[in-house]
């Protein structure tokens, strides 16, 4: 691929289009398969006020809106004749230990700050909600809710040995999936040559 071809490909990959346009640009037969990094959808859902309320309930209760949120995205894809596949993260990759540690090392401090805010009468509710969003993580029971939903909706599930992004790229290279649903702009450069990026329930894609 020359410089001119690369520029054309980059322009094409950044063109905004909806699911209908994406589906009808599919050159293959049958429904294209979309691999989804399910942790991205779960974290997006956990940021909602309803999910936050459930996550911080004492004693802990299942955060059921998360599974519904993932289900809604899968139903949207199915409505446009895509077949979704949920890909879960596995163990932390030792080659990415420094990067992975940064994602979690601030959680104890963030949660300590949140506890202090609860007892501070000067703290406002918007401030508490903002700090709650900084303090959440995906719990095992939340994953279990999504794993229970998937077979009911006939959605295949793939477990990754390490990160879901690497597994998605491998699945695409092997021809198991046709698209990757992602929010990572660097995945195309790593081998995910067909992406549905930043999909919202308003049905806009990149």
C-alpha cells in the first residue's frame, strides 16, 4: 500500500456512517459477525446513575442494568443483521503489567476519597456521583449477570487468555469475526481492519 492508498484508507475509516450503511457495504454473504469487547460496554453502563446506585448499595446487590445495557447493544446489531459475539478479558498480560497496574492502582485512593466525601457535609451530590464514577470497577457478579444473559439471547461468548483487544484482533485475522466493535482508535493499526467505532444507541458509527 502506497502513501496515496494509505491516505484514502484512513479517510474511509474515519467517515461517519450508521449501521445501515455499514451493513450494506458488507461485501460477503450471510450476516457479518461483530466481536465486542464486553468490558467496554460494561464500564459505560456502570457510569449511569442507575448502575452507580446498585454498585454502591450496602449490602451489595447485582447491578442488573449492566446486562440489560449489553443486551440492548446486541439487539441493535441483530436488528441490522449483524451477529454479535461477546469477548471477555482474561488474565492480566505480564507484558502489559505496567499499563494494567496504572488502571487499578488509583482505585484504593479513589474509594478512600469517596468515603471521606460521604461524611463531609460540604460535599454536594454531583461531587459524590463524579467520585463514584472514578471508583467503580467490573465485579465478578456483574460479569456473571452478562454471562447468564448471553445464552438466553443466543449470543456466543469467547474468553480471552489475556486482554480482549488482542483476542479480537486474532479472531479477525483468523476470519472468525468480520468487524470489531471498539472505542480504541489504535485497533485498526494492530490488525482490526474493519471496525464499528463509538457506536451509540442512536445508531451512529465511525
